[in-house]
C-alpha cells in the first residue's frame, strides 16, 4: 500500500465578473490556486503564469530537503514571468496574482502562500485554515480590533497587502506539515471564502468524494451571488494498492487538472513563451472529444510553442528560458554570497561577544581609590574597574563612597587620590581608605604633622 492524492478542481466566473481571472491546478503532488487581479491589466495572464510556473514542480519534483527552497524559487520565477510579460506590453502594468499551493511529499506537505487565497486541512472532523491572509482586515483581526465575522463584511476586505505583480519583491510564507492517511485538503480563492463561512465549508467538506465537494462548494458560492470568480481544489490523502507496471504505463498518459484562466486556449495563446501543463479536463473547443481518465500523474510539459506558431515566438521562448536559467543561477550565487557574509558576521559577533565577556570579567578584578566629585569638595571612594571610558562608556563603577573629604587629607595624599591609587583587590582598597582616614584624623589634631592643610610646607 502507498499514500497518494485523489483530487478534483473546479473554477467558475461567478455571477458578476465578465471574465475568469482565477486559475487552479490539481496534480499527483501539487495543489494550487491563483487569484489574478488587475481587470483590464490582464489578471488572468498573471494567474495563468503562476499555475504554469509552479506546476513545473509536479513534473520535476524536488527532494524533501529542497522542497521549501524550490517553492520559494518558483514564487520568484512567477514574479519574473509577470515582469517579462509587462516588459513586452507595458499596458499590462498593474496585473498581479495570489499564489497558494500545497506540495505533497508522502508523509509531509509543504505549503506556499502569498495573498488572500486560502488552504484548509480537514483532519478527524476538524477544519483548520493552514494559511494566513495577507490582507488589511486580517491585520485588524490579528490586532483584536475586529472579529472574523466583521472581517467578512468589512468595506476594505479586498485590500491585499501582499501579491505577485512583477514589480515589487514578495516573500512567500513557506512551511512544512505532517500528512496523514485520511487528510483532506481544500484550496480556494476568496470568491468562496468571501461568501461561505468557515462552519459551512467544514460541513460541505465532511462527506463525499473530492469531485462532489468542489461541485457543492462552488454551487453554494453561486447561490450566495458569487460576486467574484470562484475556484476550489479538493484532494484526499488515500492509501491505495501498489500500481503495477502495466497500469502505470496507462496512467502516465494522462495529465492533471487545470481549471480557470490557465486552462483557456485564449489565455495560453497570449503567453507563447510560457510552458503550460497538460490538462485532463475536456477541451471546451472540442466538446465532442472524449475526456481522458481523471486522476493520473502529469505528462511532460507541452513544448514551448505549438506547430502553427511562428519562429520568432519560438526564439523568444528560448531566449526567455535561457534568461530564466541565468536568473536562477544568479539567485543561487547571491544566496551563497549572503550565506557566506552572514557566517562571517556571526563569527565576528561571537568573537566580539567573547572579547566583551572577557574584558568585563577582567575589569571585575581591577580596583582603585579615587575622588568622587570635584577636587575641592569630593570624597574618597572605592571603584571597581579601571579609570577612563571607551566610546563614552565608563570602564569602572562606584563601589563604596567612604564620605571622607579629600580636602582634609595631607597635600601629598590629596594629589595621590586625585590621580587614583591602584589596589590589588577589594580588601586592599579598603585598607588604603583606612590609612587615608587615619592621616586625615592626624591633620585634625592640635599639632598636625607637616603637609596637612593649614600647615607650612
């Protein structure tokens, strides 16, 4: 027996929008939704680029040790892909997309998230949202200023704080979680979560197959008015028998499910330099063609260009592929450089901290006697440390103020105290103070010795 994903996906334009800017993907290892934005600025292109770029991980799977880095690089590649399209057509400036994906690794899943699309986990009857919305209202919820219920009707609930737009660098949320037999994952755009409550989603996900779940969830969003595009992906972690060689040869001929803008021919034709995954959904342009069997692993990505596209488009695609590879290599070199710099800085910090602790320990063994205050009115005091300061910070602390006025000492002792009298330790410093107090007392007698204040030199 082995764990596999059983999945289904559906996307609907909704009842208000003219076009579908959402894209969704469900494959043997990757589940993903992307909510395009920008309207006239072609949000459907941005979400399609996101699905095409990240779905490459379903064909070229990373190792467990590399999956987080690979997902992070894929998100960077999405931003660069959007930037390339904007560079070719500046009128598309302003388009962007969210990215929320789950990459399955057998007994673990990796989660990648940017924006306000969501990923949920249903385990043992409990529904848990495993992504955190990058929205303005979510910051209000986190601060305790509004409730989750108030966030669903807040006038600024659509204000996204983080999205991929090809212009601004974006850091994705990346994490690893345990995967178990019986887990059910659901990914959706805000076209669903904005009109269907958490408890309702939990109820509809609690029974039935993935295909039935996505159908019921999208239908409920449509019943609620569906003011936005609605995209839902549902997948179960199931324990299935080992697949024999013969069956494997058959299932390898079928592709994962691509829904929404990324599956539309009109969108793909506008992105000739982007490789899209094959699609197990029926072709809307060939309704009579029999649909392939659902649920198999992905095929290799389709070529950069179709046979009827012109050679310049192929050259552009190859050039972009080379540039993409070069950018990835630069990113790797930059990461290695920063890792080296970080290591050097850490070593310096550790050495500086060790030196600081050693210096502090040494200063704790140093003692001296000096004036606390001005020469005329100061008192004899004991200090721990050494005289002076470093970068404005004193190198000693006052340990004891004897109260003995320096002006009552013989002139010679006054000069010594003003310069500071070194002591071997705390006891020696107290001995020096006692001797100075004794000579001060002698200066207060009727016949003070020579050198006391008021006597002749």
